C-alpha cells in the first residue's frame, strides 16, 4: 500500500480560489497536486504559478467545452488541439500524467458517428503521445449514458494506441464494475473518492461503500493516486481515513 503522503489532491475542490491559493493549501498536506485546467485554474494562463511551489504535478484536461468524440469534426479537432497544447505545457512543468475524458454523444441516434469520431481522436492522441514525455491517460466515466468508456472492454482500445488508463474508482463503483477494472489492472493513474454505489457523490474516502483496503492493495504501486473530493475538508477526511487503514 502507498504511504498516504504520496496521495495527492485535485484542485477541483478549490475552484473558488485562485490556482496560487489552491496550490498553497494543497502543498501543506502533500507533495502531489492534480490541476484541473479549467476556469480559474486554466494552465494556459497560469503556467508560471506552478514553478512557485515544490510540488509534483498531474494535470486534468478541461472538462468544460471539450469533447474528443464530438460529431462536429471542427470541434473534435479543436478538442484534440487543446489536449496537444496542454501536453506540451505538461512537459514544461514536469507533470507526470495528463488525464483526459473520453467524450460523449448527445443522443443514441448519433452514437455511431460519435464512436467513429472518438476512434479518430484516439489515433490522434496516440500520435501526440509519441512526441511528449507526459503520459496521456483516458478516464473511465460514471453512470451517464451519453459518455463513452464506462466498461473495462474499452481498455483494449487504449492499449492498441499506447495510451494510459486513469481509473476513477468512484465512477467504476457507480457502474458496478470496480472489481473487473481492478482485475484488469494496468491503471497508471487513479482518482480516489467514495459513494454508496447509486450516485457519483465524490464523498470522502470511507464515507461510502467502496472497499479501499482492497483498492489500495490491488493498485499498481507505480500508479499516481489523487483524491478527487467535492470539498477540501473531504480531502482531509480521506487522508485521515486512508492513513487509518494503511498498515
């Protein structure tokens, strides 16, 4: 099991603060921060802030306005370009992982078109991966029908392109397939948060029904681990809980 001081915190729970304020707070608790590059934490405008802290970084690509499975080819290409530019930025700040959502479709009648768009994007991302040091990692999604990558069967498509897998344990638990994802293995990055299996609540670890003893025991030691809570207090609670179950 990893020492709890190696488990980082996402800035997603601190979007009401500047990135400098968020990283200052995170750095008091851990040496690893995941920056959600959205809103006030948009790294295209805040890159220099990262050098002010003695932190290791992972980066989460923007969630808003990005869809690598867009049926609109112009928007799909724009989404991929954002990821490409962000990957270059990740190399400049020394980030080890770049987490990317797999995209979505707005209706079942368009799913086939979106699926083909996603395939093109996965090919584009595989090409980008060859030119950067940061590892690109696609994240499994929760119980939203519009989203791609909700089942372990998607992992083969990532492996085919040399792309990494970011395991979101909360999303997998909501979909009832955390066990199969853990059995498949291979995650290079992990989002830790809890729920009761019926809603993606992003609770503190230990507040829901996820068996974190098993999760921490099975995860690859090399996988970077980030708590992705709804509030910073829940990060604190998560670390307290994880410390209590790590022998």
